[in-house]
């Protein structure tokens, strides 16, 4: 990066955590001019103000269509922008779509330079998705633990079982019915509420 | 994914759509099992932007898609994006958009109106006077929202205002806005008006932040709106699956047009995984009975949105030619005979006819003589696009 001046990169993402992860990655890789845009109102005006060489936007963002306006040759558009599409490199485009990110570049921006930015985006977006997955799983596991504990309490009270026996009963029922223990526990809670 | 289905097994298809009322034929074909009856196991994927739909179709992540007709043409011509030949064997809808304006702009236009408010020439001329008055006062130009650079909405707005003498690039600002943001942008004053499909116009009226000024059928009698899009190589490799898909859509379109089914159709479309809006609002769209102003005034039109009836589902290459002519008029594409024939070739009535076994409409039975029926300018002739465009004083060509 040292030989060339750092390109100006705009990140358009309503998710501030993901945007921050991406920005950090870009800075670590030596791209020092990074601006984040989280507000979608007047998006084009904001982009023109930043005047970036590269725009990165997440694919869950409906405002992607707004950026398409920049391909148009009109008075409002000062520097025509193109989407990063290299017909010879569909693998890289597919990987970025899979990761959920898309890149737009100013006409004339060198292809080799965008490649490293795209690769970085893909890995950061994937890392974020993994992180979110794990968070979701942890949350679910905690939720399930609570449900199982409540159902255990109900069984102990109604059937006079010990805590261990109540759990064993739920587990064997789950195995027999090919269901998750949490689902059986939820049924017990629902049934006990209905029968109250 | 591209293997032909074996007897007895279903062929899996991924189809992308945007939550709009004119995805109806696709959503009903899947929900009612019509696609399954044709041996197709369709997974629907809801998308948030036309760019996503286009890219995922182009990359092969979707086998087919609910797509803006002009995007299919632009993609086949390689305008503004990668060149990927697209085939449109089924038209998902004719018309269906409306122009909604803020109460302030509505009052201003009505004050300047000299004629029938349903006459688009009269309203466009009133708009010209409003625009001129704003210029004299040194006010910012009016902002009009539309959904995509290559969209019927863009061309309908431009055609309408230019007929009244308003230059869409010089006198006002046209901006792309995702449909779900339209209503909020109108309410907050970021835009003064927008052209969008259902249900967003009705949502704006219901919230009291907009008046429907025109159904786009006031501007064009027959405007190809969304199409079922597949990649040309996919169409060639999977003729049976494509024919089945067309038949399933055609059956769905007929089902939707039967008034007795409308309650069920509106309920299916309203589901959270489909459009996720109130079934009652969708019902109004299908029936062409729309509340047009916050005071409750209702306007009824048999031309608001056509899904299948009056030959709406059959792709008409003349409408593709008209869309291409708009791209030329507004400087999005150069005019060439080759591009014109590519654009017209995107619309494939032959595939529709052979799949459905329906006879092509005879020349005497067409609803509007030139197949488009614009309110202004000479009748459209695809064989004379250059001459046609020369007759419009406001143009970027």
C-alpha cells in the first residue's frame, strides 16, 4: 500500500457492529481513509460529499438500488461509478454475494487493488455472520435451559419425582418421540398452563 | 439444479421476488401448488432490492425471478451492468403503479389545474406552472422518487411530466428510493412525490401523507411492468421446466382474476413471508378500487393492475420496444437496430403460446391499436423509433 495513496472507501451499512468490524479490518490492511454511512436518508448526497473511490454496501440494504443511480450519466453524478463486476472472475463475485456484500468502484480504479479489498470484505462479513450465529446459539441454549428447568419443576411437583428423575423422564420421552428435550419441556409447560 | 426432472421427482427451483402485489402470479402458483402440479419444487426467496434480484439471477443463484421488465432489457443489452441475456416468457402484470404526491404539492397542482384532474396532460401542465412558480421564488426543485433507473416508474414519471413541458432532468429531481422507504420519505418531506407499485400508494393515502394523482394506466393503457425472468441459457437447457413454470403462472393468473377467489388471494399475498401487509389493502389493488385521498375518496378503474386478463400475461415485444425507446429518449442507451431487436427478443410470446397452448391474439382483437396506448405523442411504431422520439421536444437523445 505504501507506494500508492490510500483509496477513499465508504462503507454503507445500517449495522454499526458489522461496519466497525469491516472498518477495523480495512485500517489494519493499510486502508486509512474509511468513512461509515449508517443513515440512509439522503444517501446519494452523503456519498457525493465523501467522494469515495470504493463503496461497500451490504446486500440486506434496500438502498443498494439507490447506488445504481450512480451508473447513470447525469449532471448530478460527478464521477461515474460502476459495480465491481469482472466477467472473468465470477467466483469472486459469487463469494461476495454469498457473504452478503457488494462493491462499487469509481471508473478507472485498478482491478488488482479492489481484489484485496473485496477479499477482506468477504472474510470480515463471514466472520461477523459466524459471530452472530454463535451469539444466537448461546441465546437459544440459555433460553432452552430456562424452559427445561421450569418443566423439571412442574414434573417434580406433580409426579413427586427427584430432579434427576424428572430430567431422565423428559430425556427418554424426547428420544422416543424423536424430539428435542426443550420441545418436550415446552409441551409440559403449555399443558400445565392449560390444566391450571 | 439444471437437470431435467425425472418422472416422479420434483425439480427444485429457486425463485427471487420483491414483496409487491404484482408478484401475485408467482406467489399464488407456488402457494396453491400449481407449480408442484407441473413437477416443480419452488423455493421462494424474498429480496430487498432489484439489484439483488438481478445479480442473483445473473449469477445463477436464482433459476428465475420476479423482475422489472426494463431491467431484463437492460441486462440483455449490458446497460450499466454485466451483459446477461434474459428471457421473459410470462408477463406478471400490466400497469399497477401510481403517482402519489404530498398534500402540499396536491394543493398546488389543484390550484393551477385547468381541466380534468384525471387528464395527465392537464396535471402535467399544472405541474409546469408549479415548477415555474417555485423557480421564481428561488425554491429547491421538487423531488420525485422512483424505484430504479431502469424501471417503468422512471419512464412513466418522465413521459407524464415531459408531456406538460417539465424537463425531468432540468426542472425537477428524480431519485431512486426503495419502495419500503417511499412513504416515510414523503411524510418527512425528503420527496414531494413518488411513482411506485402496490401497496405503497395506498399505505401513503391511509396514513394521510399522500394523494394518488394518477394511476399509471392514465399515462399508458398497457405498460409491461414485471416479468418472469430466466437466463437465456437456462431457458434453452430446461425447456420442460420452463413450460411448466409458464403454465403454473398462467393458471395462477386466471385464479387471481376470478373475483370469487380474491379474498383467498389477498390473504395468501398478505402472509408475512410474502408481502406482509394487510390483506384488505391488497384486495383494493386487485380490484382496482383505491382510496386516492386521505378524506376517503375512492377511485375505481378496470385498468389499474392487470394480471392475466385481456392478454396481460402474454409478453408483447412492442411493449419491450417502447421501454427500449424510453432508454434511448433519456440517454440511457444509444439507438441501434441491433439493440432494438435484442430488446424485443427478450419478450417471448412464442414460449408463452407453446407452453399454454393458447392461440395468439388476432390482429383485429387488440385492445389498443399500437399495443401501448400513451396519452400523448404519436402512436408508437417499433419500426420507426427514431422518428417517434424526434416528435418529443424534451429528450436527452
